[in-house]
């Protein structure tokens, strides 16, 4: 029997980290053929190429090349381009990950063609509908056939939204699989030595959320707060292109230039970045994925947001949501407390195995149904 063709949709850098373990697990199977589809939503070639290399992924089989645009433009471009792909050669299953625009767009395109869709990292909710990711996740989960959740809160959210329990499977956190996949290389790298910093003697900063960086009235005090923290604890700040662009646009470069203990660098590949995080004293972030990785590693994480779609990192892990005016005090408290928290259930590096087994069960069930109808 011809192997089932399974599309793995990647659009942004965190998607690649989630897709990589699934790709490698499915590639080892004889019953399916994984097809890597890159929508091009994150179109920075240097950043995308680095993640492909670090995660041992091949060049995408299909590249939609949609590039930038407003949320509506980007969603529309992905839908049009992906629909053409599905019409030319319909996949047996489509796997979407995360909550970016392409996740929702590919799900919509596939479901309008009656193709089955599985959502990896389903059920995560921040309750903040001003965030595009929240809308993307709600829409994707509402119409997907199979919902793979990373934690109990994901199950509860979906059930509360009326999703039948039969469509929900908790398989764990795929980001931990990515870390374990690259662990030997991560532990061998010494990214901190580029900045002449001692292990646990610095914090890593990642900022890119529009709510934090898109308005000068928000970004300026945030940079001043980082400068204050850096007077006591050196910071390493791999700067997202969006953040760098806004700092230049608002004329805020001087704040960082006047603070030599803020070490700026270009975005890092996965191995180098996780090598930096692994030896950090703490992380200051507005990212979702880093909240998970620091929880797994037991590293204090201060998240500069009012809400998180990963509450398990707060209830069980090392994460804390903070306001900007709390930053300096929170940093001091985290330094004093040191590592804390525990690993949530199924964050064990075997999520991709459970994904593969789940997909195979659903494929076999569908084939059995077709045979029963034909017979």
C-alpha cells in the first residue's frame, strides 16, 4: 500500500522546533511519508536557514513564499497558495502546529477541501483576544479533526469550548523533544563565552510581541528598565528583527548603546540560543516557547505579559508573569530563590513517538471505515 502523505506545516521559527521531532519520527515509519511545507511567513532567510540546519531538517519539499503583510493579507496569501497545493496533490493528513497565521490559514484551506487536520499544541488559551495567536488557536481547534494537547489545561479548555473528547489526545510537549534531539550539541556549545560571561552570571532577554515593542510609549520604558537590571546583572539580548526595526524607528538606540552590560547580538540558531539559555541565571521574555523550555530546565523565567497561554509553566514550573514596574524587584527575587518548579507530566522527550502512534491509529481507523462502507 502506498505510504500516506502527511503535510507538516511550518511558518515561523518556533514551528520548525515543533515540526522537527515529528518529521524525524514520521520519516522512520514505512506507512507514511512526511512532506515539509514552509509557508514563508517568517521570511528572514538567515534565521530560517539556521533553524533548519540546527534541527537537522531538509530544505522544505514545498515553499509557499508568502512573506510579510497584514494579518488578513498573510492569511489570505497562505490560503490561496496552500489550496493550490492541496488540489494538485491532496495529502492524506495535514499537521499544523502552534498558533501563527499560517496555522489557521492552512487549516481553513484543508478543511474546505474536506482533508483531515491534526493540530499539534492544541487547546492553549491566554484569554486575551487582542492577541492574534489567541484567535488563530480558537479557530484552528474548532475545525480540526484531531487535537494534540501538551498539558491538562489544554484538554480542559477544549472541553469547555464544546470539543468532543474523542477528538482530544494529550501527547505532551513537543518542544522538549526538540531540546532532547539537540541536547548533545546544546551542552557542547558555550555561547556565553562569546560575551565573556560566567555560567549563571547573566540573564537572556527575548522580546518581540507587538504589545511590548510596537509603541514607543511602551518600548522606551521597557528598554530603560532593562538598562536598570543590567546595572546589577549582565543581559544578553539576541534581537528579533521586529524589535530591532522598532528601536531604530523610534530612535531608541542610545539607551542600549549607553549600557555596556547589555550585550546585543543577532538572532541565534536553536543550538546556540538554547546553549545560552541553559547556562543563564534567568530569562526575561515575552515568548511562549521559552516559558516552556525554562520550565523544563528549572531556570527562573520572568514573562513580561499580563497573560500566558501556557499557565502550566506558572503553576508547576519556574515561570512568573510580571508587570514592567515589577521587573527589578522580580529579578532580585529570582536571583535569591534560584531554580524551582518541576517538569509537567509527559514533558519527557517522547511526544513525537506518541504523535506517530496516534496518527497511525487514526489512519488505520479511517481505512477500516472505508473498507466497511465498501464491503
